[in-house]
């Protein structure tokens, strides 16, 4: 369930999370648009104290970091025991991402993940899948 920036994405969608020395996490979302142009958005995530699997993520400029509404809640709602995939969503259920360490995922596995996300109240009928992501 893409954010505004991601609605232009049609191929090669990536999300890269990089731990930083200060305990925050660098976030880089990138994809190709319809014209084949690579677009990217850089942000930072911070863990929520006492809430494992919960992050607050900001894509706004750093000088706006003091403004509360620039931070979005990202929750790891499901995680593969072998860390091959993860499901990240927001508490408001407006956004949802299925992240995979590989460019493709078996269709059956994705269907199972999607069913569990629906049970959690995410509107999975609105999920957007870039071409070629399911095996």
C-alpha cells in the first residue's frame, strides 16, 4: 500500500535500511517510474523506546525533525524466522509493505502473507505489485 512518493513506481522497487552509529537507521526507497527513470527518497528511522519492531520514519528535511507530524509510524508486523522477508505497516493501516531479500517471491508465500495482513485489518485488495515480483 504505497505512500504518495511510491505511487509512481512500476519496477525495480527497493527499500534499503542501513544502521547508523547513533542508533538511527538510514532509509532509502527507490524505484523506476513509467519512463524508466530511477527515483529515490532518503530518510531516517529511529526506534521507539520500549517497543521492539516499531520505528518512527522521517523523509522530511532534518531541520523539520522537531515537528511531530513529520515522523510516521512503521511497525514490523511480521518477520520471517530466517529474515528472508518482512511485513511493515502502520498502525492506521494506510500503508503496508512486503519486503523481500530477493527480487521475487513465490506466489503461494505472498498469498499467505497477504491473507494474514487482511486478518490484521490492512486493505490488501489495494496492494500494488510491480511487474515480475511473484514467481
